C-alpha cells in the first residue's frame, strides 16, 4: 500500500513540475494544485498504515483481538490498539486541503481577471503586453519641455 501511495506521489509531483514549467497560466494553476495534493499524499504515506503488518500479527497480536478491541473510553486498552494511526497528520492534511482550496479559489479569481483584462493567459503574450504598456521617459515629459 505504501509503495502504491509513493508511486502516486511521484506521478503527481512530476506532472505538477511539468505544468509549473509551462507557458500557460492555467497549467501553472493546475501545477500548484497538484503539488499541494502530492505533499498531502506524502504526509499521509509517512503517517503509517492502520492495518497491522504480518510481523505485528505473529508477535502475539491476533486478528481476533483486533476485532474485539475496546470501543469506549472506559474499557481497558488492549495490545491490539498499538497499531492505531496517529491522528495528527490526518488533521494537518485536512487543514492543508482547506487552505489549498482557498488559495486555489484566489488563484483562479486572479486568472479570470487576467484573462478578461489581457485577453490571454499565455505568458509570452502577457510579457509582450507588459513591455508595450511601459511608458518611456520621453512620453511622460510635458510637451515643449515645460513642467
């Protein structure tokens, strides 16, 4: 399971770097979104698996004990609960997802405003428009040299 998750992280990270290096702002936005998801998946992979490994099962914890684990706070803890996953990384991932959606909404808003004002989302076209709009010192001077 961890290998599959690591492969998904690698693919998402590779695709996001490819999109970030592109010349289209829509692709750059998707690259930012994907790199955030790759980071979240890597944190999830590092947090561990809730399924006990074969070594844990053969070291004295039976599958029957896992099914009979205490469900309330008043029950005594059993050795079967040693295989639980730490909830802190999952809480961090949930927070990162919410913040990522907020940032993505802001980024998409900026893209819509840019597309409406410039008429394009290509970086080359935007750079040409920016160079054409820069005023020169001669153009800003008053006619006849009077200030």
